[in-house]
C-alpha cells in the first residue's frame, strides 16, 4: 500500500511557488495543481510508438477523485510543509500562461505569454522571464536569457507578449540530452499578487534519413544510403556516421571532415542480407558540436527463391 500511496502522491502533486523572505520565513505565492502528472507514457506494444497510460495511474485533472487521492496519500505519507489551502481557494483576478512553439535544434523559437484580466479593474504588471538549460534529470545549468517587461491590462481584456529566443543564445551552452526550461514570474503592481508559471521543452533533433535500393532478398546486393542535412548556422567538424543492421550488415562507420551549414551529405554502402524477416537499419551521428542524432528504417528481407 505504501508504494501505491507514494505513486499517487507523485503523479497528483502540486507545484508550489514560494518566496523566501530575508527573515527566513516563506510565503506561498501561487499553487499550480495541474503541472505535475499531465502525461505518463510507455513504449507501444508491438511497435516503436508511444502509449499514453496516464488514466491507469491517476484520475483526470480537475476531478474530485484526483484531489481526494492526493489527500489520502497525505494522510498516510508525506505531509504538506506549508499551508496552501488559502492560496488554492484564492482565484486571481489576473491569469497568466505561456506557450513555447516547437523548438528545433539550431533554430530560433518564440515564447508567447498571455495575460488575461478577469475583472473590471485596470492593472499594470511587471513580468520577468528566465531561460535555462537543464539536464534530463531536471537539474538546471546556467541561465542563458533573462528579460523584464511591463504590461498594461484594460478591464476584461487580454494581452499577448512574444519573446524571441535566438539559437545563438542557447547553442553554445547545450548539454547532451538537455532541454530548455522557461520560468515566468509577474507581479500585479496594484495588488502585489504574484503569478508564476514554468515549462520545459525538449529540442527536436534532426534525423538521419536511411533509404534502400535494390532487391531486399537474402544473398542479394542492396544499396543503403544514409543522408544528413546540417540544420545549424555553423560548420560541423569531425563528423562520424555509424551504420548497423543485424542480419543485413555488420557495423560500419564513415567520417566527414566537415559539413557546412544547410548542406547535405550522403553515404552509400552495398549490403548483402543473410537473415530473412523483419529487420531494422540503424544509423547514428556524432560531431564536435552535435551529438545524439539518429535514424532508423524497418525493412522486410525476403527469403532467397528456391531453385
């Protein structure tokens, strides 16, 4: 039962934003009850896709059962270190949220922050954006961008603020298996209320494209082509491309001294499969400034025709 309660607590937890005062006290500024446990996935059965299993681990966000499950876990496990009930019940007269467009490695991206005034009052807001590189564990590296801006909200209105994140701002600090983390805080000057939101986005990595030509038959030659286009604004140097395909080809590799921006390289090899049935070709690439680039292709190798 303990493991079940711990799992319930983890996927139903709240994200609490706290201000640490100079006197050592802490003030709960905002509580996000829907940030954690939005999506739980596993590998698709019989395929390489993703299967959403969120509903098997928790009740849907917003349902009374979801809150009840969390409170039950708190009764038998960890206790809330701070009282958040009053903040949970207080609905701000101003809402804030933001979206990050699809982030492609080496490309600029845009972050759009939306402020919505639900009241008949006039408000002015001072907002702060912080952007960091984070490891896959969630541990943050150095901040690569910060920006402060002011927003004026008319009664019963909304306003969008767009922030451009240039590739050059994050490329020099990228880590292996890293993502971009954005944290936005805003203070309503008239009420001194604090709004806060944070989101992470994983960079879309370019893929290696694998193609085959010729008969896909045991004992027959077929041509395998690996293709890559450099998406960065800089030249890639000391590029190694690896190719493997159990039953089709033994592991091999090829080096390209450099690949200029937006240019494409192709590598062709003649392979002779020795195992029939569904097989997979896998390619990977690494260079001085870009790693973890992959590509794969499913192929169906036929048996050699009997004479």
